[in-house]
C-alpha cells in the first residue's frame, strides 16, 4: 500500500529507528495530559482558597450551588448526598481535583488519575451542568471526554509511569 491508510502506528524497528510519525504518536497525548493536569490542579486550589466556596450557605458557597442545581440535575439523589455535608463534599472535590491533576501532570498512576478525572467530570456534568443548553456550552462533558484517552492509553512518555516501567524492564532483563 503506497498511502498511509493501513499503516501500523507503532514502529516495527526494535533498534530505535523511527520516523516523525512514530514520535508524534508517542507524544500525542502529552499536551492533553498537561492541560488537564494544570486545569484540575488550578480548579482544586481555587476551591480551597475561595473563602466563600467552602461554606454551607451564602453567595458563592458549595451549599447554595448544590441547592440551586438539585431539582434540575439528572440525578437529584447525588446532589442530596452532597447536601448532607456540603463543606465536606467541597473539600473532597477540591482534593480530588488536585490529586487527579498531579497524577496526570507528572504521569504517576495516570490511568487511575484519569479515571478519577472521568468520575469527577461525570458527577459535575450530571449535577451542575446538566441543564446547560446547548449541551456543548457545558465544559464538564468536554472534560469527561478529554479524560477518556488517558484512561485508555495512560502516559507513555515524560511520565513517572514510563520511568518506572523502564526500570522494571531493566531489572527483569526484558527487551521490550
């Protein structure tokens, strides 16, 4: 086949020879990982440093936000669960976002971190941004979809996962 239609995306060369497409394929998810990592770290820190957010009630509080979206969310029971302790839920979301962001940014337990990002984004989409119209104005659905490639592929380059994997291979004497 003369065109790239049926080409394998992995280099067939075991000696490290590769072309620019192989390199681009290996690094393709890195910008996404950096963006999601920085964004989720920022979101978590923003919640922790916002004096109004981590309160049960008042303008800008997590409690008022949850009460506002309760009746319009896809799963009101999920909001009711959060309303049992809104401040605790706010801390859980903030620390969860920081943990997910750090995991993605440094590439440590990347698939697990990305799964956490999926769950956070899914819960926010089904509650806070469920009624956003048109649906593509809501950012939680886009974040949910952005995490999925990282759940599937992990972090293959410039990550602690890759460094640990390489170290395990060297210790076991495995070539690949």
